[in-house]
């Protein structure tokens, strides 16, 4: 999985702070992290909810690979997912509009609301 975010969405992440990386001065896209989903969640706890969900739904946090790119040329948080297995291969591209908090997308907020509504609903349709 490759996540691209505007630098201000990544600024202050524990991984960046620990490695002395200042993404706010970037003029071009730069890979700031490559590793497992588990490592990404530790280093970017406010930024990689998609990676966490994908790893838990798939092959696990220690086998799911994540690359994070600080990209000053974009306005939306993007995620590119490639899944390869015995079934074949598929790719998914997401562009998420950020909320007032640049670390979180509108889709994440809407997903939380939908989950809470489903939990409170006496009738459930679908999966």
C-alpha cells in the first residue's frame, strides 16, 4: 500500500520527529517511510487508519507493506492498494477529501457515523 499525503497532514508524526524529518519544507514528493503496517501505525498513529484496516482484513500487520509519501503537490489524501494472491491481482486507488483536520479524511468520519448508526439500528440490511 502506498499512502500519499500533503506534508501538513504528516507533520508532527512520531516517526518523523524521531528521525528529524521536516516535511513542511519539501518542494517535491518524498518517501518518508517504508515498512510494515505495524511499524507504520506506531510511527504515524494519526495517519494510517487505512493501512491498519487493510492489514487486519488481509494478511496481517506484519506482512502488509506500507510506503508513506509526503507530497506537496496534492490536496487530497491518496491510497493505492495492490493485492496479489492465488486468485490473481487487483488494485484500488482512493482519493479522500480531508476534513478540517488534515490527518483525517471525510470518508473516515462518514464510516464512523455509519457504523454507529448500524450498531444502534434494530434492523440490519446487507452485510
